[in-house]
C-alpha cells in the first residue's frame, strides 16, 4: 500500500543522465527494437548533420559480429575536445554526459540540423553498456571511453592523425534492452541507403562483420531516383509510364528549402515518405499537410479549367491522392519536432509555404502537359467510381449500430454478452473444429468466436467486388460492424481487440497472412489504432516430471530442450491443430488474458510493409521465388 505520508523526504532529483536510464521511453520512444535502433539513428544523424552543412562527405557504419554493437565514423570536423573552464572538462565529455549540450543551439555552426535538442549523443551514452569515442582534429587523435553515461577513462591522446572526423563505438545496455536485442541488418541497410538519396554527394559505407559483406551507397539522382526505386519495388507502375514530377526550392528568407518528387501509380492507397533535415518523419506533420493540400488544390484548378469534372460524381481529396507516391525532403532552420524521437514536424508556418509552392507547381505542370494531366484525371475519376461502387457493396454487408446489437450477425458467430467494445474481444478462428474448442473454452461474457472455413481470398490479388462477395470476409465485416474502406466508421466497432487465432503451423501462418493482408488493405485503421492481434497458441506440450511447458514454435522447443539436464527425458506432444486441444487447455494457453502472450500487429514502415505484402501475396510469382530462394537456408533450419 502506498504511504499516506508525503513529505520533502520523498522528493527525488535525478541528476546528470539518471533521468534517461530511469525513463528511457521519454527519450527514445521505448526499449523495444525500435528504441534499440533509435540509438544508431542518433549517432548516424549527428554525422549526417556534418554532411548537410558541407563539412563531411563520407560516413562508415560497421555492424559488429556480435549483432549488438556498432561503430559510426565520419570525416567531418570532429567533436571539439578542448577544456571548458566553466565545467573543468573537455567539450567532448560535456557533450556526452550532459543533456541539452552541443553546438546546435547557436547560429553559425549548423545551418540545418536534425538534432537541435542536444540530447542525442548523451542519451546513447546513458543507454550504452560501453561507448568509445575517437576524435581526429588539430593534427591529433584522442579517445575517451564511457559506460552507462559515465567516463571510465580520461581523455587520452593516441598520437598524430591526418584529417578530421569522429568515430563512435557503442553497445546498447542489455540491462535496458534485454539480452536478446540485436540490430536488424536489412532495416539498417534500407534506411542508410535512403540517406544517400536524400543527400547528393554523400558516400556511405556499411560493413556487416557477421557476414563479411561490405556495401557502398551513393546516389547522384536524389529523391527522384529514390521514388522510382520505391515504385518498382511496390510493383504498381506509374500512370501512363510517366516519370516522377520533381520540384526543388532553394532556401528562402524563412530558411526553408525542400525537394519533392511525386507520381500517381496503379496502387489503391497513398504513400508519402517525408524527411526533415534528413530525419524520417513517419508520423508526418505540417510539411505533409502542406503537400497534401497544395496537391489537391493544384489538381482541382486543372480539372476546373479544362472542364474535366465527371457528371454525377464528386471528387474527394482522397480520390485525388489515391495511388500517389511522394517523397518530401525539407530543411528547416528551427524544426519543432514532436518528442525527442522526431517522428512528426509541428512548425505551423511550414504548411502554408509548402501548400503554395506545390499548388503552383502541380497546376503549372498539368497545364504544360495536358495529355499526361488528362491521364491522371482519368485515374482520379476511376478512383471515385470505385469508391462509390465499394460504398454500395459495403452497404450490403454493413452491420448494426450499438442500438441494434443482435441484428444481422453471422450465424457462425458465437457472440459475447458484453455490449461494451472496450471489454469485448473477437477471436477469428481457423475451422469449425478449432472454433468448437474456442467456443467452449472462452469467457462467454467478453469473448466472441467467429470460425472460418478454409483459406480466405487473397486481398492483394482479388478485386474489391470479389472480396466483398466472399462469404468468409462478409462475415468478418458483419461481425466487426465498422464497415470498411472509405466507409469505415470506428465508432461502430463492436470489439476493442481482434485476435487472429490459427494453428501454430505453416498453414495457420498462411491463413493469418491472408487475413492480415485483408485488414491492412481494407481496414488499416484497425491496425494503426492497435486493435489487431496475433494469438499465439502452443505448437508443443512438453512435460518434464511434474512441470508442463507450452511451446509456441520449433525454435522455442529446441531452446527449452537445451536448457534441460542431459539425464531428463521429456514427454513431447505436437498439436496438429487447435481442434486437438481441450477447451480448458486452449483457455489456459491462448485465451486467458492473464496468461496469454498475444502479439499486437503494428506497422512501422508502410512502404516497406507494402513491398513485402506485394512480394508475398501479389500476382508476380518471380518476387516470391526470389524471397524463397534468398531464405532457403532459414526454411531448412525451421523445417518441421
């Protein structure tokens, strides 16, 4: 019980970097894989700031063989190492051990910078088990070592050195991130290559010590080439084979400069990848708002000028932007980011500036290229007609409001008694047999069960009308009650948590992937808002004496067996399907909120997710063949 006494003795002042270790989520967004990689981005972005301002041309990133540590080296000016009289320490030590310190608070050192809070390097230091920094400047090379935010050695001179630059080695702290945390090499390669598109002239070298692979990136074509690469990877060609529209605006009186590349594609969604001072802003912000509004205004003006408005149908902003792929890279003097993780730009003045520039550019380009403009408008009109058709079709499977809680529910649905979505859960289950076990084992007050028969349609290949005519998907939409596509209304969602409960084998994984594809393409906001989960039923039951272990996959089974004494002979039972489990077993392992280990479905990079879904589920079999061949070794390792 908390003490009823609250006095001055209870007041705690966290000094130095203690706040970072106490509340790391405030500085890096969390201690999951995303936060782990955020440490690398902070160090890389410091090197990129030297590039942006013309002081560096080359960056090397080494991912060490342990998978847990990295080194980032640039040929910039080098962090200052002179003694700061006020602190009695070198500038290097002050920067790495003090929050809100650095050379980016005053004008002159950096015109544009991604890190203006002065906390990036010190946060990495605080959350690293070990950090080693070497600096080359003034003809000398110096080194200092740190651990968990504190120096472990004095600043040492290593001898004479040619050139200038900074080299940072760090190993994230397992006390913060856990022993299993590792760097994701493909994700790192993709993000680092993107930086060479954003910064023409940058040479970026990546060394993966685990494989011995060395890759070098340098792209003189900039974001226009980057956009074409993303469109090719997505597999949805540009309308009429058009090259990307490209706009570049030099720095104006406000300090804003930006580049924009865009095109309309055959895709049915909108993809905008934005950056501020070289930092990705996945949550968008005022710069993306300006792009969207300016684009819509420019297209509307072209349509009105040439009398291209379709009869009997109104064009929405979403119709105009459907299929849009765009990359927007802005450079702002004083960016106002939302939080230290810099995922959203909040500068209000940016919206109007980008809106005006994009509107004028798009309208002028369309007037100068009327044939291409008419092809784009035809694509927009087709999107509007498809939206109307989708609305008509979805009305046929629309569900009740909260008032009509029991009307029009699928016959196979075993509903829960609760009418409060916050308390209600829907388990979409593979097959009638598994559905029977789930219905018997569930908590009838809060848990509903909807069994499916076989594999659902592939939403990546089937048309909207064909999908909406599918009985299994109709049942899912009816059970959820919130509609889909552009008619989605989350206020009508009947269940706050939606679990995909499939067998723990390859067939079950395939069905879960089909359902995830459907949710991602037609009900994306349910994923964005954290409503969709993957249940994790056990694949094995392992009995060791009186102890029972429920194991979700082959890897976990092997890990458990390795931990057992050699003289122990466990009893191993493999479940062929959920239907083989007793209802009480299914409750204890998979349904019980107190004991289950479900995974929430999240999307950190929509463009990367699109590409993976298109490769795995799209019409082009060659992409799947490449995927399988590249991972054949992994498949053999996991073969069951």
